[in-house]
C-alpha cells in the first residue's frame, strides 16, 4: 500500500509501464483490504471529488452551471458506492452469524 501513496509522484516512463505499476498497486491493496476495502476507497474518492467540485461551484454562477452535471454524477456515484459499502458490511455480518450458528449446531451435536 505504500507504493499507492507515491504512484502519482512517479516519473512517467510510458503509459504501459505506469498502468502495470498502478495495476500492481491495486492488486496489492485488494489483497490487503479485500473487495470491501476497494469499494470503500472508491466511495471515499468520489465523495471527496464531489466536495472539491462543490467548493469550486460556489465561486460563481458560471462555474456552478458549468459543473452541475458532473457534480450530480459524482454525488450519485458516491451514494451508490456508500450503499455498496453498507451492503457488503451487512453481508459480512450475516455471514458471521450464519457461521456461528453452524459452529453452535456442530458443538451441540458432538456433545
């Protein structure tokens, strides 16, 4: 994950090498955090981008009108991302409950 923090500061050698290196960073993060971690990361990025764009939109009516569609897309994408994060969290909690029930049933039957 340390490489991910500096990937933007890397020297640009070629688009293919950059893609390969960033792909490896993503795979490292996926292995470390799992799919839920990746979904959360993207939801955070979308939320941050929408907040940054909102700040820019407040500088004037021209900027507001020019960015409204992009801001709406970012907001809706962030909301969908957060819904997915919550669904994955709930699914993991249900899996834990189901696993515990199976283990309890096994313990009861083996006594």
